[in-house]
């Protein structure tokens, strides 16, 4: 990738620094070099750096001090550390000082610059995320300010003030379209008095950017207004760079939002996008404010109209006598109001009923009513009668007669305004959902950064196959370059090359295997020769064993049956155990490694063993050695995953792993794997256990012996399989039996062959499921399951079926 990123190289080896600088220049980097800490400081003062390459060895200086200085001055710089040391502690300390990556010398230049590219990408992502957080905060601040008021002036001025403060602007303005004239006028300005005067009565040498926005209905970004001015007239411009964006309400152009700065090239595409978001918010707020103004105006108009409304209104005192009425009431009665003052409510004609049963009398008893009165001309009035608490002048009851038609018109107007408010609210909700989506992306980006924590854990495991690849490659290189030495046969050379390819593939699988420990993912398995697999592992470590004076004793029983396994995973487990044995024998006078395999007839399994003459394991730690991340080694010498990975691999293959250790004398690990001795009966075995771990283990063990295995986790699933397919045997636990005991009884009654049942739990209770299990089971297995007892149950079932 070619770019113009700035690269700081901190390397005391001038030849290497020159090579790196030349390669960096070829790739488009703008590189500078410092050979020591005194040379580093001026470079940090001079400019901003995007990525740095730091050697931990800088003559008398420490590369860690260089890391600290760079991070103190420029926290955003992504640092790639290079070092000739293989110390895991150095790598860990580098990461603690916020280094992006640790690359060991000698390194591939392409790989190194690919790492720098990833560092640049993370820096860009971090900066983008930081800006997104800042944008989100600014958007929320403006949204909060908008929400505090529905007055248009407050909304516009408050939004501009927050924008000017957040973006450090010289000025900002909003032009809105006058709903009456259609002319776009300045509604809000923020800036210095000179800038305000210029924007208010603009008659400058260049067209107003907002005029272009109004004409094109598109955003305008001008890096330098002076370039648009006639000759010798651009120097006097106060505002040099401008962003102006449209504000829409649906397809309607409401106005423009413009921001300006006194320096050219001030704004970026990101600034334009952010201003566009602000414009959307302000546009929605303008619509809300205008709608609120419409509603407020309507309310005032309605109150005024109500005072002069043509509908009759009558006010009665506590005796039911008329106190006041409006002109419409007089018009309704056809006489002057004074002629009816003091008249009884029945004379007014809006009460249905007389005496204590009329509407006014009921209202005096705090019982309001609503009735409809039809006039002779056909108009219908809605008459409402209600009491008045604490009315002046003795007013106790108000009666209004309202034309129904006019009320419907008013209701329609109010509904229209409510619909407009609802649409504006929907737009606000949509904007909020977009903000939530942005927040989710930030959280996700933050979560992705946690993946880097696995790097330190896999370094130990990856180093082994890579060491083998390098070793074989160097041996082949030496052999080919040595003109005096006889060249081996092509087949022998091909075997070494094949081992290089195999170990490279195994290195690629190691990371997947770490995940497999947690996920227990299914793997492709085929019959494997364990002696051959073990031989490969020993061959990989033969050189190191000779180098460390390790005596190797092998004892492989001839004619061993094959085991169904994933060769790569099994080889990894064996290699982990061999490496642990070598580690345990460090510092011992006698270093003896015993490896071998034999056939266990009782378990119908192949037993592999690895014994060492190391320091042994304390009895207190024996029960914890297979726990993930448990280790007794010093910090930096192990991750505590090796034995837990071995345990997971062996258990996923339906096997067992055990340890026998004597402190001060040595340790022996034994692995027992089901052997493919003979092809079993063709009918499948159903394993119906509620516990996932036990179910998977039994399925793997039975599959290792060559059986076709079906699994079920619940009573309905298991019963369906029993009805649909003939089975060789059924392994079931109490939870699955208890899930549908009646269904199991029905299955057994219709099972003419009486498929043998193996109960995988102790049925010591007196419940119905326990009694049914004891009555129907041909054998009982209790977890934790052992291959010998499991094989014994299979043999017992097979004898019954003969």
C-alpha cells in the first residue's frame, strides 16, 4: 500500500535503519531516523508521528525509555517493537507500554511493514472512534438544547452557540425560508460583530455559499473564498473557509446552515457530514417550533374566538336563575339579554326536563351532563352543563350550546396538527435510532480490541512448529549449499519438505485448537497410527533432546490397532506433554524421557505414556494441573493452557488422561484412546443424556470403537429416534427418563426387540423414574465414565444379543 504516513524509526544499527528507511520510502512513508534517545527528542518536538518502529536495544539507551517518551509526547502513535531477544517478559513489557506489536529479529521486511500497516489502520480506527464519540456527545448536546425549548429563536441561537463552541468556529448562521414571501432570510447569527455585520448586509466580492445551496439544494464546501474573488479583492475577506448545507423537512427546503473559519482549508468531509447531521436536527426542531407556534396561535385564537363565539353560553346561579349570557344566546332567544336576566333555566330552553330533573339542577348536585338540542332550522347544538366551583357573582352552573359542525371542523384541525407533530416525532426517533446504531458500532469496535489479548497466550504454542519449519529449512539450505557433501535422494529431501509443510499447517491450526478447547467443536477424524504420530513428535524434538542431553527410551508394542482421531490435534497433545516433560527435567542431573504405547484389552484401547525423570508434581497440585491457566512456572514461562488443551483433546476423542507423579523422581502421563479393533454391528447406538459434556464424551468413545452413534438431549427427541430406527443399544440418564416417563413406557411396550438400556446414573431413589430405570436397565454406569467399565457394558449387551 502506498500512502504518505509519517514513520519514526528508532534504531541504533545504522545499516538496518538505512534499509528500513529506504523500504519505507519505497512504500510511500515519510520516514525519519533517530539512533538514540537524545536524537529522538527533537524529532518528537518537530512534528506529529503516526507510527513508530523502535528497537529495544539502543546501545547504552533502553528501547523501553524510547517507548515511554513517544507515548508521553504522542499517545496516538502506534509503536511496533523489534528485538533480537526471545524473552516473553520483554514482549509483555512492550505491550504494557502500549506497543501495538512485538516483532522478533530476524524478521521479514514485508511482514514488518504489513504489521506497520495494521498499526496505521488501528490508529485510524481509534481516531475515527474518538471522533465518533465526540460527534455523538456534540449531537446529544445539541439535541438536549433543542429539547429544552420550543421557541424558534431559542432553538436557533442555542444550537449555533453549541456548534461554534464544539467546532471552534469563527461564525455560524442559519437562513430560513419565510413561509409568507418565500425569501430566505437570516434568522440567527453567531460570531464577532464584524462577521455578524458582514453576514447581515453581505455585499462581498464572492457569491454567498448559502445562495448556491439554495439554488442547488446540495451542500457546498469552499476551502478558500479568496480563490473565488476577483484579483486583488480576496485579501480583505474575514471568512476564508466555509461549509454550507441545506435543511430539509421532507422534500421541502427549510433553509441553510453555514459555518465559517478565518483560515483556509479549515473543514473536512467529516465536518461536512457532521454539519449535515446538525442541519437535520435543527430542521426537525424548526418544524417542531413552527408546529408549536401554530398550536399556540391556534390556542390564542381559539380563546379569542370562544369569547366572541356565536354559540350560546349561559351562566346560572345556585337557584338556577340566569346571571350572564353572550350575544349568541340573545340572538338564539331573539331578544336582548337584559330581557332574560334572572330567568329560570327552563325558560332559556337548553334544559331537557323540568324542576329537579333538569340539567342545571343536576349540575348543582355536582352532576354534569351533555345533551344535544335540535333547533327548528335543523341545526344541532351540543349542550354541556357543568357546575362551577367557587364562581364569582354567585355563578354555580355554566351551560354552553355549541354547533356540532364547527366542533368537527376544529377537531379536524387539531388532528392535522397532531399528525404533523407525530411525523416530526417519528423523524426524531429515527435520528435517535441512528445514534444508537453508531453507539453500538463504537462498543463493537471497543470489543474487537480485546482480541489482541490472545497473542501472548499462543506465542508458546506457535513457536514449536515454527522452530521445526526453520530447522528443517536451514538443514536443507546447508545441505544444498555444501558442494562437498553428497546430496540425498529426492525422496529424502521430499520427506523433509513435506514435514515443513505439515508443521506449517499445524502452526495454522494451533489457534483454532485453542478455540476448540472452549467450543468443543467437531473435527474431522480418520484412523490414525499412534506410533507414527508419536514418532513425528519425537523427531521434531530430537535435536533439542540431543542438545539438552535427554536420554530417550521408547517402547511401542508392535501391531497396535489404529485409533479414530484428528491427527493434528492428537499430535499437538503429545507434543505438549513432551515439552512439559522436557521443562520438568531442566536442571536435573539425569534426564530420561520414556515414551511408548501398548494395547489395553480390558478397555479395547491404546494407552500412550510419556514419563520423565523431572522434579515431579506436588500432591496438592495434582488435582489442578488440567485446569485452564493453572501453572507452577514463573511469570513469562508458561500460559497454563498446555495440559488443559491436552485434556480437552483427549476427552473430545472419548479418551482418558491420567498422571502418576512422585516428587523428586518424575512424572508419567498416560492417555487411553478407544481403538478400532473390529467393525461393530451396523445398528446405531443412541446416547440420550441431558448433560452436554457427558453426552458428547460417550458419543466420542463409542464412535472411537467404530459404532454409529446418535444423540438426543431430551425425552421427545430420544423417543422419536427409538420409534423410527432399530437400535443396538440405548444409553440414557434419569433426567431424560423423567422428562416423559409415560412416553418411555409406551416405547418399551411397542419395542418388540427390547433394545438393551444402559442407565448412566445411580438409581438409588424411590421415584418412578428411578424404579423404571432399575427395572429396564441391563447395565448401570456412573459418571465419571471409564473406558474399561464402558467397554464392559458394551460386551455384556453384545452377549445378550447373541
